C-alpha cells in the first residue's frame, strides 16, 4: 500500500501471479487509493519447478475472485513473460514485480527483457530474495544490481528487493535515502507487521474452525432432542446388541 501510494504507478505489471495474493494486494491498494493505474498480471498459470505444477482451476478461481472486484482496471494475461513484453511500450511501466522462476538465470533474463519497458520513475520488485536453497538465485542477482541501482531490502519472510531503475524513482521513494539505523528500524517495523498479519490470519482460520465445530455440535444436539431420534432409541439399542453378538471374540 505504501509503495503504490508513494509511486502512484500509471502502469503496474506482475510477472508470476499464481493464486494472486500479491497481485490482488496491488489491485486493492490501487482501488482503495482511487488511482488511475492500469494493472496487468502475467502468468501461464501452469506452474514451474519452484511453485509446482497445477491445473486450470487455479486460474479460474483467481479470475472468479479478481474480475468482479478489479476487472475495470486490471487484466489477467495468460501467457509467458516473453510473449507479454512486446505488448508494452518502451518506458511505459512504472512498477514491475518479478516473481517467476527463481533461478539466477531466469530472474536475470526477466529483468533484462523488461528493463527497456521501465519508465523514468520505474521500480522493480524481486520476491524471494532471502531464499538461498533449492536453486533460488534471486539474491545473487540483487547483489549485482546493487552496484548499478539504489536497492532497498526487506529481509523478513522470503525477502523482497526494491530496485529503483528509473532516474526519478529514488526521489519518489524516500526510504532509499534513509540512514542505515532508520532503515534497520523500518525493516523491523515491516517484519513485525508481517508477523502480526500472519497471526491475524491464523486466528481467523481457527475461529472459522471453532464456529464450524459449534455449528456441528448444535446440529447434533438438535437431532438428539428430536422426537424421531427418541422414537428410534429401541432400534439403536437392538442394533448395538446385535453388533456385539457379531463381534469376534477377544484374543487371549
């Protein structure tokens, strides 16, 4: 929300959307702030070796949620990143989120392919910059980019790299110029906000389970209190006795 508010992107593109958690967060920010931003999610929705491979229902479920809420300013582009790139003019993208295959080679290819599309106020986000296992190499690319561009890192969760590729981007996002002590405090703040959000979601899930359990208990009690249930009590007792007679004898 803060990034979208400060940057006020005219065009926002996400490469690699999967179920749409981060992309719908972008769209929610655009909608809540009343911005004229055009949003584009690019994905084949077939998966890869890091996200896993999945069926068409992932795309269909996302579209069913996305279209009524954000369809007026956002589109889901079911295609490869390379196929989508020619559809955007040079220098037209203000905010790009790269979250595709996370190998060093793939991330670098996506960055270099889309860099000409970035505007003078362009900012590129890289997800999973804190992961250094299972062939993830985004962190390595981010180290290289720090030699060419201002970079801001968030280390909590799986990590997020914020790269100011445009000449005006650094002035639009003041955290690029913060002293290290304030940057550390900002990272701590966002880490704690992230943990709080996870706890809130976990609590909501537990409350749903508890509500479902209470509903089931209430239904069961209603059944037990019903006239038909009481009338069948003798039948249940006979069935229980027959079941006991049919049971095999206990082993010594």
